[in-house]
C-alpha cells in the first residue's frame, strides 16, 4: 500500500485522511523506512496484543535505514513486549478504582479527568493505558451528560482534564458541544487537554479547532506529549505556533524510556527545542508499569542522576519535574 507513498500528496490531505493512511502493519512501516523486518526484533504477536498504528507525519521523522532510531523504538512492536515482568499489570496507576462512573476518573483534589475516547492517532508501545477496557469505560456520547452532571455537583472541582485515547480525535462539532457544556459549570476555571496529536498528526491543528478552543469562556491549557527532539519537525512547529499564537498555554510531558531518551543530552535538547516553540517542559514521568512495557523501564537511580545533570546545564524552568504515579496516591510523587 505504501510502497510508492507520495508524501507531497499525503500532506495536502486533511487530518482525517492522513489518519486513515497511517501505517498499520510492520511490513508497511519497515518498507517505508527501508528496513527489513527480519533484521529487527519485530513481533507480529506483539502487534496482535496491541495493534501498530503510526501516522506518516510521525514516520517521516524516523531516520531511514536505522533500526536503532529512538522514534522507531517508540512505535515498533517487538518481542520484548511478550516478556512477563514482575510488578507490571494491566492497570498500573489504578484508573479503574478511581472511576466513580463511566468515563470519569477522580483521583486528585480539584481535578476530574474524562476518558473521552479510546482512540489514538498513534499507538505508543509504552502506553500505560494500552490494556485499558475502553469499550466499557470511555465517555461515549450517551454518558457525556452524566459526566457533566458529576462535575456540576462538585463545587471543589476547578479543572477538568480531557484525555483518552486522544481527545483531539473527537470531531470539531462534538468537541465544540462538549466545551460549551463545560462552560456552563461556573466553578470550573480551566479545561486541560492532554494530547499527542500536535506532535504526531499536526494536521489536526486547524483554524476551526483553534476557534473552538479560543471561544471557550474557561481557560484552555494543552499538555502535549513529546519524548525526543526529533519528533519536532516543521509541521509540528507550525501546529504549535497556531496554538501558541492563539494564546493557549502549552506544556509538555515526557516518559523516560530506555534507549529513547535516557541520556542527559537528549533530554536537554528536548527541553531547549520545546521551549523554542513556546512549550514549557512540565513532567518527565517514570514508566508506568503496564503489561508489555517492561523493556522501556529506567531505574529511579538513573532518572535522578539525569535530572541532576540537567540542573547543571539548564535554567530551572527548562528542567521538567521527575514524577511517578502510584495507584491510590492523592497526587503524583516527585522523585528526587
């Protein structure tokens, strides 16, 4: 299907069409990257457990003919995903226990999270929700009003977090309707959107989306998810500029991943490149111990040393907080 991909034509299409043309087999992705699956630890069985999905816009930033590319490692299903690691589980951060009703997570004081969709534009192999039962637990349209009622009934909630999956995969119309409903809740101050789309499918950041966001009467905060400076290509820079120039506050959260970004110079370059585009480095997460992700784990000892090295070379506002999430905890735990 992608043997003769015309990138110029592909990037003229709208975001829905680009998403539809994402790579969804190991063979197609490897063919595009000029790699042989036989020379990689690729695993069809791992892809059966958690399907492969890689937008062309992200794949275009992966170095051709490089089996060790850090972006490739994030998306290629490999045999290590089938290894059983102690203390790794399908629900590593206690999401299911924190759900008072369908599609709603309430872990921390003053904040409520909506699981808006189970879909993502990209399937990151380290995803902490890769085993989440979205079919039964997402805030489908039929459960949306109940979620709004839950927020309305708790005056101590000042912020709602739209998550998933990726909430920016909602249509413009549905997203507009949701934001309008949230705007009617007087005690809400902010709508925070956690999304990887500006990084992996920047075509999603359209003028219509910008209008939807800027017309909100509540403050919009967007937290993007970028792990490596190489993910920030020209298309991403343009998408971030649209968001930044509209007055939306931009933050980034990364996951510390073995053989992806577990070196101080890589993390330093990421912080510098993010900030140059108006994005504040916010969190650096230790890996959430989801089944199938153990090969990505970096120890706390190594992580603390990496942060120490960043503190020696970067101003404080460019050093992300090193955190980990624990099931049942009242907040994320700072690691130091």
